[in-house]
C-alpha cells in the first residue's frame, strides 16, 4: 500500500519509518527542504534509539523516501497521514493553520479516493471541520474519508511506543477507511494490540483525555512526594506500589 506522511517531525518521521518497516511504501513529506536534504543524505534530525538503522534499512529496500513534493506524494498515495505541528496559539488554543494548509493542498491535488488521517493532536471536532474544509476545496470532486488516528508516542521511547503501543485508536465513520487502516496496522493486530475503532469525536477525545490524565497523575504524585518528605516516606516505593509510574 502506498502511504504519504506529511510533516517529518517527531511523529511523522517515527510513523513513516515504522510503517515502512511494516511493509508499506511510505513517502515522507516536509516543507523544510533542509530537513529533507538531511534525511536524503542518510542523516536523522532527531535521536531515537534504533531510528537511524530503521530508516537506513527501509530506504535501502526502497520502501521509504523523503521529499518536499507534496503533490507527487499525494498523487501516488491511497492514505495521507497529516502529522504537522499544532502549536499553542496566544489564546491557548491549538493552532491548526499547518493542518489546514496541508488539508487544502491535499484537497486541491487528489484525483481519486483518499483516506486522510489526522495524526496530529487536534481538538475535538477537528475531523468534522477538516472534512467540510476539504469538501470546499475538493477541486476534482473525488470521494475521500477523514480518519482520526492520534499518536501516543513519548520522545525518548518513540520507536518502542510506536511498535508496541498500548492501543491504536482509529476514529472513522467509514467502513472502507476503517478496513484500510486495519490493514496498515495489521502487524500490531497480530501482536494482540487492542485496536479501538470509534467515531472521530471519540478518538479525538481519547487523546485529550489521555494527555490530561497524565498531567493529573504527575500533579498527584508531586503532591504525594511533598507529603512523603514531611513524614519520611519513600515516594518511589509509594508510586511503584500504586502502579502509577508506568
Ligand atoms: N512529539 C511528541 O512527542 C508527540 C506525541 C504525540 C503527538 N504529538 C503531536 O503530533 C503533532 C506533530 O508533532 P511533532 O512533535 O512531530 O512536531 P514537529 O514540530 O517535530 O514536526 C512537524 C513537522 O511538520 C512540518 N510542516 C509544517 N507545515 C508543513 C506543511 N505545510 N507541509 C509539510 N510539512 C510541514 C514541519 O516542517 C516539521 O518538520 C503535533 O500535533 C503534536 O502535538 C507529538
């Protein structure tokens, strides 16, 4: 299956390398030409254990390539993952300008059925909004689906988190898109990774709920650490016993 990943940052690069290792033909796209040049020279802009070798192996097997040419990449791909940044804007909301920029370019380019996958972390309702946005710019009037597939990897453990995730979330209201996504993640399914298929809104909410749960856990254990200092207890043992420090 031909896949394109737009945004070759932490999430996009790791996803691209791992999905090519699953046997997919992956082209990673970025509008930062220096990053793409670097990757084409065999250099990797971030350090993650095993990533350089994974990229080298799949590049050699011609299953993984890097380009700035979004139009050509979309043209040859059935599935387009959007993994660009969603930085916090001044009012605290996620800034979706990069996501919209890519969605618009994809909409204007696509000339047959595409699955457009939101991998960036986006607020609840974004898939619906992006679906409408793409419909408005769908120059060739082609059929498409928008899937929400949030990413849970942690920097420093990214490869392991992607290859052995606790779960894969697929938000979609299309059986066709769901079947394609299941195909992509088949190697994880074989490892008995839970694949949760749900609505786009629920998938988006799962990512935000998981992130805030993590923040609550950290705040909670910090409070317990302060208490431990006062009473002479060992916070590491407390956390381990509670199973909170996974
Ligand atoms: N880094 C993490 O640990 C992590 C984990 C889970 C989810 N996420 C989410 O995933 C998303 C991506 O995060 P990241 O850390 O990989 O970001 P990043 O900043 O490392 O990478 C984003 C990449 O997108 C590229 N880009 C921006 N606009 C583009 C365009 N129009 N066309 C092509 N490329 C474009 C940038 O040049 C950059 O290389 C964010 O929504 C983030 O919140 C990040």
